[in-house]
């Protein structure tokens, strides 16, 4: 995926065995009372979208993602500014203390729609889960 077409990148982090998968969600840093979101952030100059997604997941949640694969893009606005965010599905690796003080939760695959108030993001996660073969061997 061409990072020049994207402003942000993030991760759909999965853990658990096929049929019992969970999805990682975090709280926005500036508004801890806000709804849960996927970890994501700006793509830095010279950084590709996949590297940005892995970095943002690590910074926001402390999770080391691995085996990233393109999942899709979501467009939205924040304070009137357009955001084009590319997401990569990835597996959960080591979990450390996050660089950012955010709440983190693992939501069962079947509970994603109830946890996220963003229909386009829910549809993207559900598409990833529908194609999911479980963690790599």
C-alpha cells in the first residue's frame, strides 16, 4: 500500500485461537471517556504505512504486533480535518508497558460491533475476522 495516499496507519491486532479470537482496542489519549478505538496514528515522514501501524500499536498499547497484512482503509474527519487511515491486521506478540498511558481491552470477536460506535471500522474488522485463519504457525 502506498503510504503517500494515507495520513494515518493502525492495527487490527488479534490474539487467541481460531474461533476464539479477540481484538485489541484502546482509549483515545486526549479523551479517556471517549469510545474505544483501534490503535492508530500519523505516518511519520519517510515511514511506510506498515511500519507506522506496527509503531503506533506498540506505542499506544505496548503490544508488539507481527505478521502484518493489509486490511483496508477507513476515511473519517477529526475536528474538520480529513483522515485517511490504512489498517493492517496483525498478530499479538509480546506485551510490554505502553509508552502512552491508555486503557487497553481485548474484545471477543463477536463483541466488536457492541464495543465500537464506528460502522465502517466494525465492517473492516469483521471482514478481517471472516478471512482469518488464526495465528501463523
